[in-house]
C-alpha cells in the first residue's frame, strides 16, 4: 500500500504532496514504479485524497506496468484512517505500507523488510541516527541522548494484515494519534522488528528535500545516459 493523501503545503503547493511534480512525474510515480516492478509484489493499493482520484487514475493508466497491479482508493483525514481504508481493499496475508513521499525506495530495501517475515509479525525500515541529539529544557539545551540506541524510522513497514486490522480498534485508547501503524501494533503488545533501510529513501517534506530529490534523479539520469 502506498499512502499519498497528505497535503503539500510545506512544499509550497496547493495539491497533495504525492502529486507535486518531481523531474516530470508526480512524486508518487517513483515508488509506484518500484513496487509494481518487484517480483514478490502481487498488487498495489494507492491511497489518495478523494479529490485526487481522477488524477491518480491518469497516472496509472499512462503506465502499462501500473494498470494490472494498482487499485486506487480514497484516504481519510488522518493517516491511520487512510491505511484502514486501503487495507479494507486487500485480503492478503501480509501488507507492506509505504509513504508516497519517499520516492527512492528500492527493491533491496523491500527485500530486507520481507526477509524478516519469519521472525516478526511487524517490521519497520530503519536507518541509524548519525546526528548528535539533545533534549530541550525551555530555551536551553538539555542532555545529549545516546544515539547508538536510536533509530530513524522509515517505510516500507510490514504487517500481518489481520493484526493491523485489529490494531485500529486501539486508536481511541491512545492519548496521541499514532504517527505510524507500528505504534498501533505495539499497543497490542506485539514486538516490532526492524530491518536496515537506505538513507537515500528519505521523506520529501520541505522545499529543500524536493531540490535534493531533483538533483538525485538528475544525477541518476546522467549515469544511465553515460552507460548507454
């Protein structure tokens, strides 16, 4: 499942982030292409805001690799509601959930997550924390946190579908809405595993992120042309 119902306001666009142009294609195109071309992915559910369904259909229908695999459904006003809507369209045993705003997901990252299926019922993608991290106390810096015990959480994230469906019942009991579905799984008392991802698989959130993504794609195209 690729979730792309978030807004694009921090990117300076009035359209949802997943549809903001990136090197001539909407951001969601790149992760769609990666998942649809993976040999172990049987189908892809694309979750977008209701008013962007027609535009999503255009993107899917313009690319032959997408047509047979992609199903589009409307999201909700919160992330977990979008995921709930999407998961209702599938009967598969396992579900991979990915942010559309992470266009640089790779087959290797997907394989790494899937490789943990025999060990955990929920697996997140993670990368090491490399920056110095501090707490804050008012207008002053607090203590430095041991970064060796921290991970940067990303997507895709893998779930047993039946557990994910069950976890949605926990939302009303949570003081703070979950930022990802792994938090819901933990609320059931289920252990969450992790697999190493790739720092390149970053989330486009700001205008600076978008510029970096454009530069990476331009570099990749130059490399491909050089090989040709």
